[in-house]
């Protein structure tokens, strides 16, 4: 179980770092709005929340891939 968690969480961590850098190199956190209201966060807070959101999305994607491959006989 721990090995499978590592297979999902580590790559999603790396992808989250890359996506965070890419996203916030294009968008300034002070220019972002949520439902028409500006975000009341510091830049560091926006970077942190963005990183964890990207990490969760990557982990869900990896988990779905592992779940879908579970029945195909490719899992050892």
C-alpha cells in the first residue's frame, strides 16, 4: 500500500511544482478573482493553495490511472 501511494504522490508532487511555476508565471495572484471578487490572499498564500490544488488534481489523475489499470492484469 505504501509503495502504491508513493507511485501516485511523488509524481503528482513533481507535476504540481511544475504546474505551479507555469501557472503563476502567467498570472499574478493579485489579478485573480473568485466569483467576481478579488482574492484576499498574499502572493505566498495563493502559491501555496495553488500548489496543493495542483497536487490533488495530479494525485486524483494518478489514482484513477492505477484504478483503471488494476483489472487489466498489468499490476504486479
